[in-house]
C-alpha cells in the first residue's frame, strides 16, 4: 500500500496538529478541515455512507419527485435508512439542487453528495467544502467510503464497515449456495403504469448486480448495463429466475400484477415455476451503500429460502 499520500496527515498527528486534507472526488479536489461537525447528506447514497461511519448529518436532501416540500424543517421519516437515524436532520431540499439558504442557516461545514449534483457544485462550494462521488457502480461505495472517512476522521469506522460487509455477505453466500448454484439470474427494473411493457437491465457491474454476484448469484448481462428490453426481448433471455425492481411510483405488488397481466410474460417458464421475484427499487438500486446492501441481503435470503415472491 502506498502511504505517501497520507504522510502529511501522519506528520500533523505527531506534531499535535491536524491540517486540512485534500479529497479527490468526481468534480475535483476539495480541501476539508479536520473533523467537520455539521455535515449535510444530499441523497440516500450519501446518507448511507455517513451513517455507516457513525455520523448523524444535520441536513438531508431528497428527490423533488418524492413530494417532500417542507424545506428547512426537521424530517420525521426517512425511508429504509430511518432506523439508523438518531438525530433530526433538516430538509435541505432537492438532492441535486438544494436550498442554499437552508444550507447556510445550518452553518454547514461539509456537504456530501453524488456527481448528479455537479451542476450545483460551484454554488455549494461557496457555502461549505463539497464532495460529490460516483455511486452507481458495483464497487463505487467501497472506493468512496475510505475517502469520505479520511475527510471526517473516521478511518477506523470505514475499515470496520468494509469488514462487516464482507463477513455478512460471506455468511449469506454460504447459506444461499444450494439455492443459487448453477442458476442464472436476470435483474431488471420497471416503473409500471404507462411504461410497464419495458424493462431496464442491471448487470454485475451495477451496484445491485454486484451485491448479487457477491452472494454467489450469476447475473446475466442481457445486452449490457441499462439495456432497455421490450416484452419480447425479455422473453428471449434464458434465465432461471428474474428479479423485478419496482421503481418510481410503482410497488412490488403492482409490478407483480403487471407481470402476470402480460400473456407473454405469464407464459414464461420462470413464471410457471414461480421464479419471478418482486422487490422495491429503493434499497436495491437507489441507496447503494453498505446499509442498503444489508437490507438487500436480508430480503433476498428471505425470498429465495421461502419461495415468497413479493413482500417476503
């Protein structure tokens, strides 16, 4: 391991002072002063990473389409990750374009988000050091976590989180091995309603597909990442099981109803053998962090062990 980049930090520690650290991220390199205390998470991915390091953010930004409009007020509920939130983060607005006024009022000293917010980066940087990371790929969060930990002085917690993930997945992998051995899984998402006849593919290179591969599940590429399949295209893929993620305003129940409402899909061998499973997109592909991975692992184990295909 090359320790040269960390040498200034080590020297500062031994001298009794800690200087700012420079963190390289998707939009540039940002200097972060030691131990920021008032951190804002823009989106569930950033929130997952911060919570896994034991940090309770003072502010949180979500997607506008979720209809959370009480900007500047404490958030009472945060889907899926709420059980790890012990504080009362303030709603800072849209995760890609948050309220600058609320960020200033919070006296924010660090902003963490994804590269999707890059258009707002110049404005955010004027308020507080801002780190925008890529988080959609299989190993993105594993690369980001140590960088974020360095910025907030939580390197020990990052190592513990990575080790805990490996142990959790390894244990589940052993238990699932008899159920997934020699099986090929197709992982797709669908928003239902007017677009319920097309499905978008996740591969092993995506976050969700990567977790499945970590569990020993063979994920089909089906033409590449984010490939959009028609009903006929989906039916042509020879999979032993299909995992359907209900995105947008759809639900696993609605996705199941849509699936079995299509004569072509209900006639597939996977449908007849009850090997089509329906999950919420949010923990599988929207949060994309170590805590969400645990939720995924738990849901997959429950579904595959019991044969339950929706809300297991």
